[in-house]
């Protein structure tokens, strides 16, 4: 079954919810490992999204710098 990719903001919201549950000690001990496992999955997703975004931004800036250099050389 293919899951819809989760947005960064949704992942962070779910992580915060898990953290609140763990801090409040409201969850059953049997759920703790499931919550921690889900949290690590969400952290991985967030890291991947941040890394991808960072690469995209660097690419955009590099292209911008290249275009700016060409414009300045023509002047």
C-alpha cells in the first residue's frame, strides 16, 4: 500500500504530539516502543526533507550567482 508523502509541518506536528504523550506519561507502556519507532521514522523524513531543501536552495543560489556574474560581465 502506497502512503501519501507526509509534509514537513505534519511530521513536526505529529512529533510534537508524540513528545507531549511521552512527557505526560499518559500512554500505556506497551505503546511507548511504537511511539518511539514512529518518532524515529518522522525524524528521518524531516531530515531528508531538510537536506533536499538545502540542496535545492544551494542550486538556486549557485544559478543566481552565475546569472548575476554574466550580467555584470556584459556591463
